[in-house]
């Protein structure tokens, strides 16, 4: 596209790593798209903002935030494989935002290519009507391979023209069009059949094309090009159908007709509905259009963008540049965004920030511009508090009249968000981006203490760029846990971290729990000299199993103490309260580390009795704290503690024909329990499986599910309970953890 638009002088190639849009080293070495990239070019007197998104399911958030700001989309379908699993995922995302689409059936030059089957796949699996606009002139049997010479000639069903690619021009830039007549024989017959099928399909969707058809006495070929093109456009914009263009990008065939279709059939920003928005005090179901001034206009003009209104922009992507700092990609929906303009971040509670520079991005290169007008996409520099999904407003926007706007604080671009950054939203708020929860985890740690700060900064930078990534510290296992969308996602993150920081990635440890299985008791008398002063305390602790449905601990303590040296001790309530608090702290601290593997103790009832008081100086709060902890440790050893493993509630979506394999895997090797099996509300023809599975068995499940479902299954999960392990499992866990 870029070469034919005159943006590049030579053609790029994925195999050789010379493409413009895939510029990251990891993208070029792997031959895949990892992060979305934006570029602007012209075609037929129109300006096109193109965002190239990844195709792998692990990077679905890149597709999600691109779809949030796009007006139209082009879905690439393999002529051999047809509609694949990730195609369905992306199609659901485009449908959620009501984005009109064009389908490009690629790889027509490969062995086994069958475009008729691919088109049928589009209609059956994507649930839309396919409008085939361009077909090869030479018809092949099913799965017949097109030779390069046979891909030179195509027919256009809309214009009734032959499209010929010059054989001497290997770049595919030289294209000739010729209006077909009956004298052209086979080419005219192929075009006539294609036109007939196109008009018949349109007649089922559009009433105006029926009138045109009847006006020419039912002759499909005589229906004007203008009428056919207008009908295709109406059907596309209403999401009732999608145009289909065929080609072979490796042979540089079919790209120009695809660009023409983008201009002819996808909407301009003025033809798309304005996104719904809410004010800071509204609920999500009280959304309205972003400009109140258009309420009085006609429906046709209500959605038209204008530069006269106050600025409303949406930050859909943030990247971090080593020299420039945060680079915020924005789509302007109303008004215009000028360089050095003061902006109000309504999502962050009205923080004021200044747009120091504006850039027009060309993949990894850029050009400084003065303004970003309504309907356009650009990059803003200087915004240190803006994150993905934030709404940026003009300081004088009417929705901010009653809002308190605060000045932005100077802070590093690597700053991790705190509670101070998450204020109550003010002003108009555009609907944000739906980020799916991460389902795959691994542990990461710095190789040495001097690498801890660089690691924290690198993780903060990654979190700023990728909202589908999360980092947390597990106090029980002592691990920094990195969560992502899949193995490939975390593998890319690992490579990026290792390029700048000395880090080690380990396996994910599961945080177990311990619980008593029987009653145990112990009496402990604490008697030590600390700093030359005696320190004494005594008490009894009894521990018994408690509510199995509540993962907590219940502590009972008497109101009376046994005073050895001071019978009038009860007359000092403040001392009584201090001792009780110290004992409670000692019990609580001891229960944080069980006697098996040091995991927290739950489902226990602790009864404290026979608390002995030796006087003000020997019986200090520290003595009672230590005494209670030792007594709990001894009592726990008598309770035959059992190991509890975390149980995850997994919701799995998969096609109906793969349900058997998924259920067998859950009930078998993963030792799970299926709770329900219903039809999916999100995907037609799919099933939704709800199961309770041990969390340890879900590590690596992302890859396993894709293998079981041919890449079409997805899942989400969260820990909801803990369950006892068998003796065999417990012994194996102890062996793995202790090494013996």
C-alpha cells in the first residue's frame, strides 16, 4: 500500500524483515506484528490513517484499542485456511464497535487456494453477507493453484472492467483497466456472472438497487456502475454486508483494488456516529453524544465532526521513547488540538497538562505538525499523567464548568500510578477500552540489588505501554509476579526486559494455605532476660478446625487474667487492653507462617486461656507477643496440618465441536470439576464451560486450550476458594518445595 501510494520507493517484505510497519527487532526476527503501528498516506485525494494491528491472540489488546478509534477495518483472510480462530476474535471486536469491514482474501498464489470456500467461510462463520467485487478471470477447480501468469488478469464486478497487471513490472505498480464488451468472450462472461451474483445479493439488502434493476428490464449488466457502487457502500456502512477483494500480496496483486475499495466503501470520519460519552457524575447507561450543540441539528448532520466545538480527544495508546518520554496517540473527536495547548485530563480528575509537541507518525519515524483536527489521529508529547483510555478536554469545555481542575505535578514518565493519580473523573468522559484480564503468570526478579531500581523502571515503562500487562508482589512467596495474555506475550516482555536489565525469570509458585485437621493445644511459659531485665509471660493455646467455607481465623480470648504477683491487676484496664493486643498480634503473626511450608493458616479457631501476669516490669507486651507465637507454633504441630491448594473458577469459551476434548482435559489430568455447560452469549455456535480447577493445573493452560480447540478457545479465571490436597499430592508438593 505504501509503495503504491508513493510513500516508499521500494517494496518491503516480511520474510526479509524490511517492512515499514513492523520495525521492532522482535517483529522482524519473528516475522509477526507485536504492537500496532500508525502511518498516514494519501490515495485518490483522500488522507488515510492506517493502523497495522497484530494477529496473534496474545496481543488482542492492541487490536482492541485500535478498533476503539477506527472508522473502518480490513480483515485479511487466508485463501487456503479460510477464517481462522483469531479472525473470529477480531471480528467480534469490530462488531462490538459497529465498524464496517472489507475482507481481503490473500495468498491466492498458494497451493490449495480456494477463494470460493473462503468466501463461504466468511458468510457462515462471521455471520455476514459477502459482496465479491473482484474475481480472477481464469476460473480454477477447487484448490487449484494459480500460476503467476494466471494472476495477471482479473474482472471487476462493479465496473465491468478487466484489470491487467503488467508482467514486466514485478512491483505490481502498473495496472491497466479495460471496459469489457461481449466481444471479449470469456472475460465478459466471468464478469457478467460476478455482476449478476453481486446485484442479486445487493437486491436482498437494498431497496434502491432493486428499483435500478427493474428500470433496466432486469438486466444485471446494464445496472449502472454508480448505482452498484452506491448500493455496496450503503450495505457496508450499515454493517449488513462486507465487500470482498481477492489478491496475492506476495505477487503484488490485488492491492490497488483494495485501496480503491477502502476509499469507495469505508466511511469517512464525518459518516461515523459520534462515540457515546458520560459526565463525571453520570452512570454508564446515561451516555450522550460528545457535543450538546448538535442536539438541535438534523440526524444527518448530528454526527458530523467540526473544528468549531471545544476539544474532545481520546488517548488510545501510549509508548515510551528513550529521548522524548511518553508518546500519547490520540484521536480527536471534536475541535482541534494545537501544539503547546493546555489540556485537561478529565479521567484523572482534571489534571492540567501541556502538549509540548504534536507529531504525525509514520511507523517509527515522525513529522512535527502544528495541529490535529477533528477526525484525525496524531501523537502528543509532554503528557506525563495521561494513560491509555483517558479523555482529554479543552480547559473551557462546558462539561468542566463545575469541576475543579488541578495542575499536573512534575513527575517521571516511569512513575507508577498511585491512589493520588486515580481521582474521581470530571467533565465529559468517552467510553474507555475493554482490557481483558491477564491469565498467564511468571516470576521475575533482579539478578542483584543494584538491578532492582532499573527493573522497577523498566516494568513501569512496560505497564505504561501495555495495559494488558500487570505486575504484583506476592508477600507470601516473596516473588514479583508478571501477568500477561499468554506465553508469547510474556516471552516478548522477557526479551525486552533482558535487553536493558539483568533479570531472571522463574517458574510461577502457587500460594497454598495450611489448615488444622484436628485439635491441638500447648502451654508455653516465656522466661528470658532481655538487656539484663527479666521478661516473663505464660498462656495456653488451643487450636481446632473451623468453618470450612470461610478462609479466615477466629480467635477467642478471656476477659480475665491470672495475676501471680499483683491480685489487683484487673484494676488497670489500660494494661489489660495492651496485653490483649500483644497476644492477638503474636497469634496473628504466628498463623501467617504454618508449620508445613510456611504458608498462612486458615480455617482455624484459636482459643487463648490461662494468661499469667507476673507484674508490670516482667510481663511486657513484647513478652506476651513472643509467648503467644511460640504457643501457637507448638499447638499447630499437634493439629496434623493439611495443605490447601487454591481453586480457580475458569470460564472457557470454545466451539461446540471441541467441547468433548476440553471437558476430558478438565476432568482428567487437571483434576477439575465442571460446574455448568451452556451456550455462549458472545459467540454463535460456541459453548461456555464453567469449571473449578486447581490453580497449579492452570499454569500453561493457554497453550493447551489452543491445541485442544485448534486455536479457537479462550478462557478467563480467578481464584475463588481453597481445597484440600490428597496425601499423594501433599507429599509431592513437600518434596518439590523442600527437596526431600
